[in-house]
C-alpha cells in the first residue's frame, strides 16, 4: 500500500467469399451502412441519403477488465456535402461521433477528430475524417463496436453542423453528381418515428477478467517418511462444503497417492494421505476434476525415504528442499507527484516505490500483482477521480529465476484496478522480480490549489 499525493499551484463490389470467410479485399473493421444526413437549416439543402463507409480499429483487441482501450473511427465515404454555396477551405472541418458498445458491455464512446481537411468545392461530398476516443473495460467477454452517428462541423463564414445517422432502409449508391438526393415525402402517419436502426458491428474484442486471489494452501504434519507413511494434511481457503482432492505430485504431474475430503463450513480440509509412490515430491489439494492455479493450493514439499537396507559400509543421505512463500516488499510508503499550475492543469508525474516480489513456493502456479487507487481528496471535499491516474509498468526477473515477469498494460489504474505485473503458470515457477511504474495524474484545469491525496493498494495473489 502506498499513499500518492499531487499538488496544484500557480467502391466496387468484391467477388463472393466462401461461407464463414471475409470477402476478397475485405478491410478488417470496415462496414458500409445506409445513412440519412441532415444539412444545417441555414444551408437550405435537402437531406442527403446514401451509404457511409466506416472503419473501427482498436489498440488492444484482448484487454483485461480495467484496461483503457483507444478506438479509432474513420469515415472514408459519406453522403454529406459541403453545406456552403462557396468552396470550403482547408482545415475548417471538425468531426465528432460515437461508437456503440454491445455484448458484454453496453454504452457509447465519444470520438473526436482534429480540424483537418483538404479544400472542398461547393456541392461536393465532404472528405474522409478520422476520430478517436477511449473507454474503460468494465466487464469480461466479447464486446462489439458499431459505428454510430457522426456530426461534421464546418467553421467557414458560418458555424454549421451536418448530422448523419443510420437510415431505416438500405439506400442505393447515389449518383456521383454533387447534388444530394431529394428529401422523401413525409409520412402522413401520426405514429412517432421509430428509433434509428443499429449500424453493423465493425469490430469485436474479447475482454478477460482480472485474476482473483487464490488463498488455498496446504500444510503437512511431517515433511518426509518411508513408503506407506500416513501424512496428516491440513488445507485452508477452500470453498465451504466443496469436495477436495488431496494428491501427491512429482513436478507438474500427479502421482498415485490420492485421497478425497470435504471442506468444512470455514473452508478447512482435514485429510490423511498415505504416501506410497516413491516419485512423490510434494502434496497439493484442489477442487474440481484436476489441479488448476485458480482452484488448487500450492505444493507442500514431501520426501519419500527409501527404507530398503543399504550395503555394508554405505549410508543413504537425504536432503529436503522445503517450499517457501510468495511475498512482496516495497520501497517507501508515499509517492509524491509533480506539481501542476493552477488554471492550466495537466499531468502530475511521478513513479511508485520499487516493488520486489519473491516467489519461493516452487510449484506450478504463477502470480499477479494488481493495483487499485482511491479518489484523490483535497481540502473542502474537492476530489480528483482515481480513474485520472494512469501508469506504465515495467518489471525484470533476477538472474536464475525460473519464471519470466510480464509488465501490465499501460493505462488507467482507477478504483477497479489494473495489473502491474504477473508471471505465468509452468511446470516449475519462482524467482525474484523487481517491478516499477511511472505514474501520471491528469489534473483538470482550475482545480483548486492544494494537496490531493489517494491510497494505492497492491494485492499479490
């Protein structure tokens, strides 16, 4: 756990494709859908109907819950036209739009583009635009992204907005002449207009949940014995009432030693395992059909002592390597971020105290280090949201460590948490790891001067 403080101061159709395959020439993330564009009233133009070709791309197609994903919305073709009766000069067009999320996470992402365009002659179609935005992943599973409506703002002579949304019925490609299609006759029905239809899904990403802490463990009454020794095993941290298997292990494989037990109402398991397999070097306990990092304990070392008589003049020598624990230490208890000027706001930068993780368990399970941060609070109850803090993690394994350390993704930390570093599962894991991260708190302009403090909590599991 650490306390963080910041201060403020002074085209053509493609040939058909085989079923289940994209058509030849298909651009990933690109879709075409019918669009109804309304020019500004001041222009005196009828609505323009026609296809919009759009493409959505993401910077991370496989984020974890809590990660920030940057999305890009490109409109490469639009039926919208220059709303002025004169030529539109360069760099006066500002696009804004929205991306509709579906599947595991609903909502909308606002995207904005830079004021950048080539000159457009009077009556000609407006040019391609690119918009970007971000969203935070809040749920695991497949998340779909579909292009929503967009607005093309022109700032020459007059400030004018042309708004475009998905049309209710397919509209054929308009004639390439600069004149837009005439407005269809209004319906005489008194029924309210239906909601705009959804545009097609352009992109899909798959979000994975944050790893949860696995507190399962086992302890043995004795660490060695001859073949047939009955070893009392105590397990803790299991689901109350769950069926638990206690088994011998040799590296990543199970041996023939096995017994079943049941966790009590506190999640404690008491079992007696008869160890007869000379290959057994450890004991584990787990729920389900097989051991897994999420439903199994780490191994407790055990040595089977060969009791066969030795030849005269010889002695058997047995050494036992006992497993240790998984733990962390961190330099310092506070992190001081740089100051930002009042009025301007900006990024208050710093770095966390270096974290050292030591994994001496000697089993097959990796680990994850997750950070969560509270809101930053200042005098008078003023707050800066914890989601305004982002980090860029780094980590390194000490020489000789069996595991490789993977830094978490750069992005928002926030109250929901983000991965700082992790190691994967393997036949044998462990080592010593040094973990750092640069951090930046985005302080809004005109945040009242003073010190703002939050608590960053790191959880190792």
